[in-house]
């Protein structure tokens, strides 16, 4: 018998069978727990199916494979080492404080990565769990063409394609958490769903999806680009990919420009690595002809996602749960670095793309004039970031404030402190605020975990809270002593435009979470 002490393992019974985790000292973890049947073969482009029951304990002490994806660009922080990739990727990780406490708040993390890259292994929740006294769940879900390109227009009697498979992965994970988290010491009636970037867009989408109703009780959307692509647009992107996989020349084409049966069979049967290469070519060709447009994302299919997100929030068709939704003050700058390094824009940030996006009008000229230095790249990227991230977040925040508690933080700092890397540990700032000082990281950890316990404790505001149109009210916080949030107001109706604290309709801006320079 070895004299070296081995970590204590813990076996927990789940609805699919027992899983065995490992003690990490201050926490206990179960990594690589399957929550759905592997989406391979005929399930490749289908929504997730339940896993089969097993009697023997499953060793869950190492990360599961990451979703199929290309290497993450270093200019976007690298997103960490995604390790082995595989289509068999639908696993989740659970980490809880050591001990036998029960009914702990639960926080379910949805990673970002432009719906193209990302992996739960890059977000080790042990520090957040220990310091926040919560159960942290991080989820793998399909990205790229496997999860966020609606190929349903290519369906044939022999091969079925379904929409929003990546979002349905997230729903399946939430159902698994609801049914099993109490066995890990979590409270299934106290689940906070939180995500960053594409993960933030995902959690907003889940708020608007009927099948996700009741699976979470609070939401934090960090730097969401309020997403939602019409099914007709994704049908053109699907046709483009079909042309490529059947040996066509590419181009944007239409759904009838390649043989449907051949395209469907090829997409189902080709090796994952070949499909990945084809998808990268498709994205590159789209980027060359339509810069700044991301082909992957949630699909407004009229069924699983019935309406565009802004329309859903404007008409009260979202889950009416407490919400924190916020952005960084310099969202566009990291995308500028990526565009300058690769020559391809993930989102519109370069001056020519911004002009093409907003068009030729007096309103567009007024917007550009509001960003000193335009058309210098940094000024253009600032406008692009506000257009994609900040402005839609304020519209969502104002709409949601009429039905539920809403907080809208805006974090200010240099691009180096905002998005230099994606941290391996969620406690490094929960994957959103990339502040460099330990005391700021600790404060942000407390803030993100506090909603699970009391919702408002970590977001105490020293200033007044506006009630708006008779709703529960919304609170704006800013991470700098100045409340300036940057202008992007001239191109939208006046009734929807306001800056925090400027006296127009909407919530006041207060100072909170000051990030040191």
C-alpha cells in the first residue's frame, strides 16, 4: 500500500446511475459527468437525448472532451487550452464546498466564444464554490455548425436536422441539474444561470425559450451581444455550407443550388475534422463578402425560439426572473485586435464596416461624430462595441425592469484589464471582468456569488433606484467614478435613448465596483 495519501473520492447517485468524484481539499468535484447521449451518427445535428441508465459507478475525476472547434485565436485571449475535442462532448462539471452542507445555492455557467469556440474545462469553479459557498456547474455544449448553424432547411426523409441544438444542449444540462443537484448538496429551487459573451447571449435566449421555463431562477448576462438570426438567413448559410461539402465552389447561393440528398448525406457522414474544415471555409468566405457578420448563433425559428430577443423582452415574453445584465466600457477593442491580427472581423469594428453597417445618413454621421477620433480604428471599435453590446443591453435592461428586479453594471478599464485572457478559474472574475488586482477579483467573486444567496447583497447601490414605468425598477452601476457610458444614441428613436444619469427616462447611474487603473 502506498504511503502517499490519495484524495478522498465521493460517489453520488444520479438519475442515470452513480458517479464518483474527487476531493480537492476545500472543495469536492465531479468532472465530465454526461448529461445527454453522445450526439453522434444520426444524432449529429439533432437535439440532445437522455442518457441511458447504468448500474456501475462512473469515474468523473477528469474533464470530458471539449466540443469540436478550431484553436481559439490568441488575440481573443486564447480562451485557454481546450484539450481533446470530440463530438461526444455533452458533459458537465460540478464543484461544491467540502463538507456535508445541503440546499446550497447553485450557479450554472455558460461559457462564451462567439458560438464557435469554448470549453467548460477552462472555467474551474473550485474557488468560486469555496469563496462563494455555492455549488458551481460548468457545462459543455456544441458550438459552430454542430450547435449554432440552423441546417433544418437541408432536412430530407433520410436525414433530419434540427435548429438551436446548442441551446437545447444547455436546456438538457439545466434539466439534469434540476433533477440531480440536490444529491450534490445544491438547492434545485435556487439556480442562478450566468454566462459571458456568447454565453451571455445564450442565457438571454434561454429566458425567451418556452422549453427552458422554470429551469432557473436568476440570471446574470455578462457582455451579451443580444443575438438571434432569422431562420431565412441561416438557410442561406446552410446552403453555402452544403455547396462546400458537396464539392461546389462555395459562394452564398440558395438552398436549391446543390443536391439536397447529397448535401444531407455528406453532412451526416463526413468525419468531424472534415466538417470543421468546411465550416471554417464557409465562415471565411462569408467574412470576405459580409465582414462583421458572425454566421453562428441562436436561430429565431418561431418554435424553440419564437421571437427575436429584443422583441420578446419588449413584449414581456421572457422569463420574469431577477436579472443582472451588463457590459464592459471597451467591448469592441478586443475584437479590433483580432481583426487587425487576422484580417477578419468577428463583429463590426473597423471604420469601413461600421459605415456599411449604419449606412449613409445624418443619424449615422451623428453617431460617428459622437466618438472623438473616428474613423481612427480605436474610436470605430468603441462605437462598434457600444452598438453590439452596450445599447442592446440597456434596451433589454429597461424592458425587463418593468417586470422583475434588474441591475445593469458597466465596467470601465483599459482593454488590458477588460479582456486580456479568459481566466482558468471563475474566481479570477467569473470570466467577465478581467481586473488585475487581487482585491478587485475577490470583490467581483463575492458579487457574482451573492445573487445566489440573497440576489441584492453584492449589488448594493449607494444611489437612488428609478422605478420606470411602474415596474420593480432597475439599478445601474458603473465601475468608474465617472458615469459616462459612451454615446450611441443618434441612430435610434429618442424614447429608447438615454445615458445613465443624464436625466432622461430610465435608471440613474451610480458609482460602484471601482476598478483601479
